[in-house]
């Protein structure tokens, strides 16, 4: 995912700080489930050998078109990374990860996630108010205000890094005509 976010930032010519996210759905934590009206424990993923066999056999066969689309998108991303410069993308991935870590370290105690809710009814009302301020909706976009404050100092500094290939035109080669015409060209300024 980090490579995709970096490529998006490079193509859209936006700072990496604009694609930094605060993860709200982490295994072992809670997830706000709108359809279940409340908090649900997010369990760590696990499989059995029989499930693995099914996924790599019947499931993949039944969903082969989805797997083909995924592979086409992955090839397109790889070619776009090559066109942008693999070293530049890798450097920006490391910078994005550093910004993500800094954001998580500084915002973890300043964000009120919707889940888990306290048992005390009085505290529950205050908790709901604070979580509505911390998140756009439910548990989406949590920490946006803290992220903006934490990363404000970085915007100009890292913007220079991401736009180092000033004026270069990059032809993005895509294997699937559904996604983009072969003649499409992006200009990196």
C-alpha cells in the first residue's frame, strides 16, 4: 500500500503528508461496526491448512477475473514505478513510513477512537463527543486534526524530495485498456 500512496502523491504532485493515514482497524483492537450498531473486536487473521488449500485452489479458480485484474494493476504499478524512477519511489516510501511512525507516536494518545466505549454512562457520552471530533464518521478518518498538526512542519521539506524530477514527462504504460489509454502521459513538475 505504501508504494501505491507514494506513486499517487508523485503523479498528483501533492506532498506525502497528504497521504499519511492513521490506522484505525488494527488486529487486537476494536472496529466500529455500523451494521451491528457498536464495537466489534478485530481478531487477528489466521487460517488452517484446509482453508489455505481452498483459497489457493477452488477460491482462486472461482475468482480468477479478480486475480487477473489484481495482477494487471500490480504490473501497471510496477511499470509506473520504473517510469518514475524506482530509487526515487523507494526513498519516498521510506520517508512516508517515517512520517507514518511519527504520526502514530505523537497522535496515539491524542485521538479518541469510537471503540471501545467505557461502561460508565456519563463517560460514554463524553467519549462519543470526543470520538466524533477525532473522526470524520464512525472510525473513518480518525486523527485527521492531529495528523495535520504533527506533519505541518514536514510539508515543505519533503515536498522538495518528491518533486526532484522537475519538468520530466513520464509515459505511464498500462496493460489494461480499461484503466488507461496507452497514449496517456503524466507530467511531473
